[in-house]
C-alpha cells in the first residue's frame, strides 16, 4: 500500500547499500478497482516483485443478483470494514458480465472469475483472500481451474473502462 516510486527508491537504496530489496508488493486490486494497473504492475515487473493483492473480490460487492436477494432476506449487510457494501449500478453491470463469463467457462461462482482475472493479468500474483465459510474457500480455489481468453479479459474490462491517467493517457495515444 505504498506509491510505486517509493518502493522503487527503497529498492534502489537497498541494492546500493548491500541490503535486500523488497520481493513482493501488497495493495488493493480487483476488476472493480484497477488503479493498481497504472503504476504498481509496471513497477513490479521492472523491480522483479511478486504481487499480493487484497480486495480482489471487491469487498463483497462482486455477487450475483440471486446472492444479493439471499443476503437481503437473511438481513446481511456485509463485513466491509469501512467499504460500502451496497453495489453501484456499474458494479451490478460488471457482476452481470462476470456471470455471463462464468457460464462460458463453466464456473459456478462469479467470484472465481473475478479472482481468475487478477491471476491472468500478470505473473507472480498471490491474492490475499478472506472467507467466511468453506463454500467461499472452495469457490475461490476453483479460480485456479479457469482459463480466461483475451476476449474474456477484454469483455470484463470494457464494462468499467480503465483511465490510465496522466501522463499514461498521452503516452498511449501516441
């Protein structure tokens, strides 16, 4: 959870002073929040860092409408530790796309598809996962069996377009 430039400078200092540089970076990343892809992933590739993203399932906001109704009937409000549990219209739209892709790849849970997304984006990804029950753990493990195509990735990313921000937007447009 540190800016990319700080990690790069710390690693530079470590290497020039005979110390061990960082070998893994931990930060928030999911198909719902792709800011991590702007600076962190390129820095990690350059520095040879593995990634340990947290929030990969969007703090419980990646769920089907059916799951939403089940939770409402049980009176659940989620355990979000400061994050809004209620889904925005864009998050609902993305969940629908994940549900569509889950059917295509034979996945039972859309959370497995969301987890497979980060595992397919770049190498050396070791997500930090929290689960409330065995069923959630088993659903998450199914992500390891999912093969997403570039078309699946593109379809997911098109729902919530990623803004690379300055100066990346200028570099990409050239």
